[in-house]
């Protein structure tokens, strides 16, 4: 997720003054997210600029590849300014979802167009996933063609903690992870190190963080594949890979209550980790847990664009419900870490309530190719 602000706020901008910087270095187009004090959290202004620049570079013969990185050394992107989303919800949520009746795209529509474009980008798209890479940060990196993690990577989709569900194509990515490890990562919101990110299929290569500056220079005139391969090394082993037996056994159900019961009843190796996972899931929003599980199961059989449309439907319903607002309040506004979920337990969330999150939207579905894009294509082929 990212913030639904309509303009770019430079109060957190690093060197260069703007929240996102674009440069051409040799044949490399370089994107630097430039809000270091907020670990480069995305705003809607930034997402709009990213989408426009990537479209321009896609047709620019001077650009052979694109690199995305974060300023400040703390992370590529820690997600979004959820306080801004909270404030937008207090005023109806139109800036985050869709500005009904205005013909103007809301924040999520622009962000998901960006995610879709990255996944089908016609040139190598190299993402340096150093430090924190959470939520919306996953969306601008893990759909790329060359995804680089480091020993400092802390990656994850922690949306169930704030009464939401993984979006930006997160359910598409995690539904395709080995066994049920993606289900575990999504329901618990656990942070993932480099080894786990590689194992889950969210990244491709491991490079030591100290080598990233030299890699960025090499990308200016070398083939991205060759440059990354030259600096790549072996990552530490995946923790999740070693936990596969109990994860696969306990998360195989399509019912959240059954998953929790299996975790609590697990008596083999990993018993303590399984019990801890059960505690973690039961502390999350029950509605979020059940919607996330259903979204993952559906996403396994859908294309990325279909998943983005599904996540958009669910997101609009979360905007209208109580848990998303309450989760942000408890985590980052009042910071009491004591959310009052409604409903309060998994058993109280009915299948009918879950199904409503996936029904077609009366206000219009996600439009990944708006009219202005179609008109541009017609001009290009005229």
C-alpha cells in the first residue's frame, strides 16, 4: 500500500529535493526513491511519477534497462504512509479507492497499473531489495525481472496486522511459493530474510550490500544479467525451507480455524514455531485472515492482472469496513497495539461475509488500461 495523497510532499525528501529521482546513467535509467526518513514510503504522487517515467523509458531507445533503489540505507521501501490512508478513510476513502463520479483514478488504480507494467516491462528491470521491503515496496520490486536481495533484506506483506490483506499482487506471488510457505507468510505477516525471499520466489539473486554501488555502476554499460551474475553470491539458507513439513501439513486447509487448530496440535519437529504461528494468526484481524486465505486460494488460478482486480475489490470493501481503520489506529496512530477487531474471532467471520469481499463492484472495476492509454496506443499505430 501507499499513501493516497494527491501531491508530492517534499518534507521528507532526501538530497535532490524530490521524493523520487530519475536519472540516465549510460544506457541505464535509474529510479531512486528519496524519502529516507520514512524508509522511502510511497505516496500517490510518487507512484504516478513512476508510472509515467517507466512508460516513457519503455519506448526510449537510449534506455536499455531500469534500476530501482532506495535512498538513505534503511530500505528500498517500507510500504506506504498508512497514516495518510487512515486520514483519507475518515473522509470517505475516495483518494485511496476511486474518486467516485469524477472520472479521476484513485490511488490504488494508479498503483496497480504500475505493478502490472513492471511485471510486463519490455526491458530488464533491476530492483535492489536492500533493507526493508514491505507492502507497496514488494509491488515495485518483486514483479521485476532481476530482483536482488542482500544480507540486510527484511521483506514481508504485514497487512493482516492492520486489518487489511496483501495487495499490489502480493497474493499472486505468495500463492505460487513452494508448498504452503506463502500461506504462512501471508497470514502471519512474518519478515523474510534474503534466503526466505529467494526460496519463496520473491527474489532471484543475492548480492552483499557493500557491492551494490559497484553493481549499479556495472549496470550502466553491461548486460544486466551479466552484471548481476558477476556480483552474486550464496545467500544464507532459508528458514522457511527447513520448516516445510509442519507448514505444509498445518496450512493445507482452506479454513482458517482448521489451520490454527492444526498449528496448535502439531507435535512433531517445529512444535514451538507452529504454536507461535497460531498465536500470531489469532492476534490478527479475523476478517483479514479469512479474506487473505480465500484470496490466496483464488489467486493460484488467476493471472496477475486478474489478481490485481481481485485485490482491488477486496481493498474497496476493507475501506468501508471497521478493521482497516482500527488496525492503523492501533499500530501507528494511537500506538496502543490493542486493536478491537469486529468480528473479534475467526469463528464469527462467516463464509458469506468473506464472499462479499470478492463480488463485483457497483462503482466500477479496476481499470488497468484507462482510456488515455488506449488513445495513446492508437496514435502510436496510426
